[in-house]
């Protein structure tokens, strides 16, 4: 499969692009190109087209607007010390995109095709990859149902698209995230779509995010749907708890029960923490254990992790059961060590012993 490439005839001028890339924010600017690839039940996947970034036109009766059949991925390309560009674990995103598609009854895109489109867009828009540590090109693959019709059934047409946006290091070392543990809303139940990266999960989460903001919190923490006590995730990120301190600390994360989104950053930190000599554990942690562990000092640090922010310290937790603060409310030592190690691997300044980085240029 090769890609049809039609370069934009109105790319952002070099000087303007450099200004934007120097202060990228997140999701503020999009690169000059995008990739589009159509699938139909009859003919399968078409030839992907790389072309100028532009609005698309869809029939108002396209199924995605009515029944929400949509999935996405989030991945990053990082500038390397030699000026090149490398992707972090793109095969893991390709594999998860397939699993999400299966759950949402969308077509499964072959991994090789997915990876080829990512590679082509990053090469084409290489000038949009920022240089500084913590900065990156954030890549957003997504797919949605385009069959025209209001009948409720899996769509027989789908559109895959790929866009990219330069991303700043949105991390404020002075501030840990404040979270609202929601006992009112549920993110995912067994048999539902919690493991799939689909837009619908996010649509269902926004009212809880708003409730968290009303409580003065940055993010919502989700607990399990059945017993309403086991900690699952934070917003669109997985959670880690540091038990104990120093070299004998245990790095703990809620296990994947079928309702958590299997984060690639979460998975990578399991390895990174073990490489750094820590004990690593996946299990269950209740809200009570969180509160008591923080009170006794057994839980010394908490952080959230995901592609967008990489690692974010979690400080104050609020809930209907009370408010408690981890440590001194500042990013912990082990949190920062893990963050810096992962970023070092991503930027090619720390040896990539797991062969995670895939060179694009
Ligand atoms: C994407 C996502 C994560 C983090 O996954 P990464 O692969 O690490 O980016 C965690 N939770 C939810 C709900 C997500 O959508």
C-alpha cells in the first residue's frame, strides 16, 4: 500500500510556522497536512491520501452524528539529539486502535497501514516538531462511521483521518493536580466500552469533569461501577501510587480489570520503574486505602500518566468522604525521576533498552 501525496499549496510560511512551534500550547495550531483513508464494506480500505489540512464535508445523516461510532488515538513524535525525529511506541497505538475499532464495530485498520500514514504525515510536516525537552508533535489518528442512514447498525462506510498539532510541555512543576473523586458518575462498567479509546467515553465524562471543576478540582477520579470503592483512573489518564520512600518504594497502579483504558504510558512506567530498581505492583486500591495511606504517610506520592502530559503529580483529593493531601502537595522525587527517565528515553538522551523509539527521520 502506498500513499497518494498532494502537498499543500498554501503551507504556513516558514517564519510564521517557527513562531507557532516556539509557543505551541496544545491543540492550538494544526500542521499543514492531514491523511484521509476511506473504508467500505464492499471494497475494504482505499489508498490513503496525504493532502492539505482542510475542513471535510459530511452528509448530515452520516451515522457518526447520530450514534457516536467514533474512536481515536493519541501519540507523539519527539525531536532527537541528532535533529532527527522518532515516534514513541507507535505499534502499541496501532494495536490499540484495532482493539478499539473491534469494540465499536468499526473496521480494523491493518497495523502496517496505520503506521505508514503516521510515518508519512510526520515526514511531510517535520518542520512542525518542536525542539525542547517535553515538547513534541502530538498525533491524533481517528475513525468514524460515514454511512448515510438513521438505521441503528454498524456502519458499512468509515473514514480514517490523521491530524497533528505541536504540543508544549504543559507541566507546571510548582503545582500538583487537584482531583475530585466522583461518587455520582461512572466512567465504565464491565462489558461496556471502558477499554476502548472512543469519543463516547469522553462525552459521558464531561458532566463529571464539570462537577469536579465546580468543586475547585482540575480533574475527576473514577471509581468502579459495582462496589463504588475501587480507584480506576483520572480523567483521560491512568494513576500511580508510590508506597514507601526511597530505593525501597513500591510503585503501584490499579490493575486492568476490563474497565480501565490500557494506557501505553502506564505500561511503559511498569518497565521504567522496574528498571530504576523499584518494586512494581498492579492491584486494587480503594478510596479508603488512599485516604488512610496518605494519612499514615505510607502513600508518599501519587501521579497520573498519559501521552499528552506524560506524568502529572496528583496532590489534593476531594470527595464526598472528605479532603486529603498527599505529601506536601508538591511533585514527589520518585514522580519526577520517572517523568524525567521517560522523557529522556523519548528524547533520545537516555538509552532506549526496550526498543520503544521508532525513527522517522
Ligand atoms: C488515552 C487514555 C489514557 C492514557 O493512555 P496513553 O496510551 O498512556 O496515552 C488513560 N485513560 C483514558 C481514559 C484514556 O483515554
